[in-house]
């Protein structure tokens, strides 16, 4: 089989000793929870084991309820203890990472030990700044100038701050951090409950580049180093997609050597890596870097400050949006001037560090590390921005004016495609398994395989759909409001009226997924004005708080934007109606989508289908997947966009969604929702 010819069907079962052992372990693991292995889970475990033995690549679509975590953890652990091959498992979020570490992995390890007599060692590995720095806590670093990343935006996108809902003051939070530091064994931010704000955490953590390394007086107590030492001894290492993004960026040393890579929620990998590779630059960022270098390294920064002002003038003359190659002359000249000034400051900081040598105090050493890192980040950003990456089609550049705050315009640069980097940095020389509930778009694995670099990998790849335990046509309805007019700017009155009629029929229980914050707010206003139902809108409170309130009230409605399309897991009657206002194509002015589309067209492909339609298919599949979370769930997915039925690409999008029973008849749907609104467990009823 060639890489371009994936199979959607099971391969013949070899029924070898390895297969039998994997299935024995899976049986022990599942029965320890009081259940029995599911068909899809068994197929997945057997095929993952075969892939690891072959050293190839496997895409596994495993629907909600399949039990895919054990489906890959069991064969991975068996392979690790029998072949001595370390496995890295990456998850989309820190929360899922923790779930695997605390729940799924111990269960699988117990079963492996029971069957094989050997217990696999499991370790957790995160980015440096997720761990407490004892040296910083003890005053070894100066106070943080600004908690926000200056030039990189990837971390902020990929890893939301934990515990940021604390109402305590900064001082109170830092005091609590100090108390926690005295008793923690891990220094892991996630182990601090309740959490603290990002600003508070910045007072007790450092980046990898700021770390003093071997010269740190507390190096023997360094939490991130202890975590990396544990990972280097482990059979299975659990990490996250942001860390894979760091590897793709050219830093392979952040992960221990490994022979197997397993990616959970693989549909998010490309976007996470692209976000990790996105850099931003503004005059404000330059000013902060200059201030840091002046304060902590005592170097002259007047030329750097002047060059930052020149950059601001150049950016101010340009409109928001994508920049074509070559960059405007004034902007290019400003970047070259800034590059020269930044390199001079970087050289002066290095000279200052050498002059002080070992005679500097602990705080001075920390200050120099902070200054060195800030200036080095600026130099790295400028090196990329002054290169020919935009002209050669590797990066896309654009101007953006932040909508909030007083920040001036900024220049952003993002990689257009990451498939080649994924193939080169993550897949080369190792077996891989990439799994998600959403991988086959339009009944094909090809779009996802291309985005994940599998079509560029040396080893062959294949696709496998192990199905779902749910009976989608019997459990849910896909309603397309084909009578509505084609969506225009914003959300139409007709669409809002249709949403209201559906919510009134269901008597609440709606999760509303909207394409914009404004549309979600309008929907919330309509519901609050026309009904007495509890209505929660994204932005009213922290998202976990809103989801929890929604889950606890069968009459409640929750409306929001992209954050709700993925990851919201509310089984049961509470979520019996999912409303999607329109097909979630990328914004027409999205510079990355524009550049990717142009690249596909230039190579002779269909840019719309490869980029916009594939993007929409993925989000529609994820959004519709919020409805059925267990075998008892029933409900309706309502799409208020007639194009899903009338446009030529509608079939591709529909085939990417769960196979719900389709209809365009409003009366049929409203009648079904009214039946669902009647509690079957009310007093006196069976």
C-alpha cells in the first residue's frame, strides 16, 4: 500500500502473540472499570500495535465513546516494555494531558503490569514556564516587567492561563504561591488548586532561555530539570501540542529521545504548531525590550529606542491586513534599522555578562538572563522578518491593530504550511499514531493526512475509522434550515427567529455555536427578551463556570463562539439542541487562510476546498459532535445556513459531520424537540 492510498477498513487480524497480549491487557484494563472492551476500541488497539511493530504511520478516527485513550495507551505501553522503545503521547490541552496522567495512564499501567509482570514508567513533561522556579521565588530574578510574551503569540493561543479567575490581589496570590512552594513535590502549576493569575505566576517562573542552568545555586531543586530527568527514564512521556510546536521550531532537545509518537486530538495539531510559529512585533514590544536591557544589563539602548519609533511610524502608515512580498520599502528599511540596533544591544549585553563574570550577585545574574533573553527574542524575530521567507512563500505577513488597550499596530508573521516541518521534525525515523473523533473529512483521510505531513513522510501511512458506539441516525436529527436566505453580514432576523422557535419548542437545553461574538450576543439578547429561560453568554464569566451552570440546568441555554465549538462535554438532557448559525468558513480577511489558498491555487489545486471548506468541515464536525456524548443522548443539530443543503460543497461538509438523520422540515424538528422537552423520569412515569 502506498502512502497515497489509505484504507478505511480493518486489516486482517494476524492473531499473533503480540496481538493477543495487547488484547489481554485491554480486557484487564476495561474490566477493572466494570466494563468490557468495545469493538472499535479492540480494533484500534490491535491496529495501533501493528503500526508500532511495522514502524509506519496510522490515522485513527475514533468516535466519541470509543474509549480511544485506552485504545492507544495499552498497545503503546506493551510496546514500550517489550521493545524498550520510548513513547511520547501528546494532547491538545494541559487539561487532557492531566486526565491521561492521573486517570487513563495509571489504569493502563496496572493492566500491563498484571499481564506482563512489568510496570511501565510514566512521566509528565510541560514547557519550562509551567513549573515553579525556586531561584526566582528566593529573589534570584528581578521583578517581572511585563507578563505578556513580547514577540511570540503561540503560547498565549495554545495554552490558556490556568486559574486566572482568582479574585485575590496579586500580593495575596504570591503569598499563597510561596506557601505552596514549601510543600509541592512537582512545582507544576496545575497542582496548585485553586489557581492564580498569569501575572502572579510570572512572579515565580522563568523561561528556558532565562534559566541560569548549571550556574543556578538551586539547580539540584529545579522542578523543570527534575521533570526532564524523570521523562528521560520513563517508558511513556505525556506532553502537549505546544511542546511539539517547540520541537518543530527547531528545538528537538525539549523532548527525550523516543521511537513512537502518539498524537491525541490530532485535528488540532497543525493549527497549534502554526500558532506556536507565529511571531509579533510592535513598537511597544521594542520599548519594553530596551527598558529591560537598560535596567538589568546597564547598556545603552538609545539607538534601539529610536529604531522602535521608526518602526511605529512605518506601521502607522499601513492599513490592517495582509502584506504582499516584497514588504513595503519603509517597513523593510525600519526592520533592517531595528535589526542592526538590536544586534548591537545583544552584543553589549553579552560583553556586560562576560565583564561581570562570576563576581555578579545572584540577582544580577538573573537580571542579565532576563535581558539576554528579551534581546535574543527580538533578534530572532527580526531575523525572520528581514529574511526572504515571505517572498519565498514560507511565511505570510500582516498588520494588525489590537482592538483592546492602547497597543500600537503590530506586524505579524506566520508559517503558511507546517506539513513539511511536521514530517521532518516529528515523523522522521519513528512510528506515529494520530487519533481524533474527527479526521475523515468528506469521507476521506487525505485532507487531514496532508495537513499533518503524513503524505510527505518517508514511511507509509494508512487511515482507519473504528466507528462509534452511538447510533447517530436514531439518536439525533440534523436539521438544515434550507428555507432561510443565504447568510450575509452578521446574523439575520430570520435566523434569530428560527433559533427562537427551536428553543421555545425544546424549552431550553440549547448550546448555540456562533460564528462571531456579535452574533452570539444578539442571540443572547433575543432569548433573554422573549423567554424566561436562563441564558448564559460567553464573556459573562469564565468559560468553565458558564459550562458548569449550563450543565446543571435542563432549561438553560449557552451561547458563544469558537471556544465552545470544541471541548465542551455536556452529556444528557441538558444539551438536546445544538444551533449553528452559519457554515464556519475562515474570515475572508484572514491573512493565513488567504495565503494558504493562494499557495494551493498556485500548485494547481482547489484553494477553496483545500482550505476554507476543509476548515469549515472540521469545525462543523466538532460542533455537531457536542450533541451526542453517550448512548442515552437524544437531540437535534440545527444549522441555520441554507448553503449546507443548496451549495455544491454542502455534501462534502455534511459527510464530515456525524451521520444524524437529515431533514429540512421545520415542523418535524419542532415536534421532535417538544417531545424531547418532556421529562421521561418525572414523578409517576416509568
